[in-house]
């Protein structure tokens, strides 16, 4: 009771609970960043567990996705599901092999060129040409003037310039693992009146003579996979069938078949150089 004898009124205060502040969608962004980071982390750990070739394949794809996707018939990304990653790995391995072969061939071509140049006094004006084509590394012994012949006229007897050149070439090719194809070529002049021995036999005999010199110089017999005689069917100068340049011995180190061919325009080649008289 109050002093006046009356009763004190009872006042009831009701407090409203404050509602939680509105946080918007910022937490979603943070969560998405966290999930992305975790996914990237596990992808990095997964890739680190792969072999080196596969890691390089993935790196190459992300560096040039368009270039990689051209090689897939499915049109899918090389990192998609299905068999595409396997195809990506195989294609990448082929690209790596082709690149390694090209580098080895360029180095060998430079060494051959340097070795032949160093023996210029002994080789005289004999002509050798080294190039890298869409087939592989090709070294050609090309006849020029009459005194530059690599073989006795109408014979498979090897002359000194050809023997020296083939020996130098064999020493450089011995360090490679690629197989070697030896080709013989003649001009279009008929060999003689006899039909029992023609330019076919002559070109094959000269190729075999070159093979023997290569093997004697240290090129293992197992390295030479083919000996071909083309007669005058692959003329170097078809517009002049009788030209001396059509008479030649060609050594071909082909690219491995596992590697994809490199398309080139007709006549286009990575020509390293030639030793001898210019055309």
C-alpha cells in the first residue's frame, strides 16, 4: 500500500525478442570458396600421384585446350569422363616421342654436317645433303660433275669420297636408335643393251655397297632395316632425267610409326644444309 492507503498498480512490461539480423548470401560465397579450394587441393594431390607423362598431358591441355581437342573424335575434353583421358595420354606420348625424335635428328644432322665440313679437303667437291623431312632424317650422297662420282661408272664399286663420307655418317648415326633405310637411285640413261642387268639391279647393288661400308664403319647390322633400289623412278630432277643429281645414295632414318605424322606442304622440309657444290 501507498501512503494514501490505495493499492499500487501492477505494470507488466513485455519485451519483444529481437530478430536475428539478416546476413544475406555472403556465407554461401564463403562456403563455395571453401569447397572450391578443397576440390582444387584434392585435384592437385591426385595429379601429383600420376606418372610424369600424364601430368604433362594435363598441363598441355590446360595450356592449349583447342589444340588438344582437335585430336579427339568424341569432341570431349581430354579431362572429361569416359575413355578420353586414355586417348589423351596416348596422343601426348606420341607427341613427346615425335618431339624427341626431331630433336635427336636435328642434333645428328648438325654433327654430320660439321663432320663433313671438317673433311672438306679430303672430300673434294663431293656433295652431301642433310635434311629433316616429313619422313625423318635423310642424308643424300649426290653426284655432280664427272669427277665427283661416288661410284665407278656403271658399277657398284665405291670410290674414296663416298667411302669417307659414309664412314663419317655411320659414326654419327651409331649413337641413334632409329633404324636406317638405304636407297639407291640412278638417272634415266639405259644401263646397256642387256636386259639381264638394268638400272634396277645397279641401284640395288649400289645401295648394298653403301650398306656394307656403313656396317664396316660401325653401324650395327641390326640397324639397317631395308635396302631399296629405285632405279630412275624417284628422280631428284624429273625435268632433267639424265642429270647427274639423279644418281645418288640416300640414307633415311624414318620417324617411328607410333608418332603421328607431321603434315607438310609438298617439297617442304627442315633442310639442315648441304656440303658440296650448290645446285
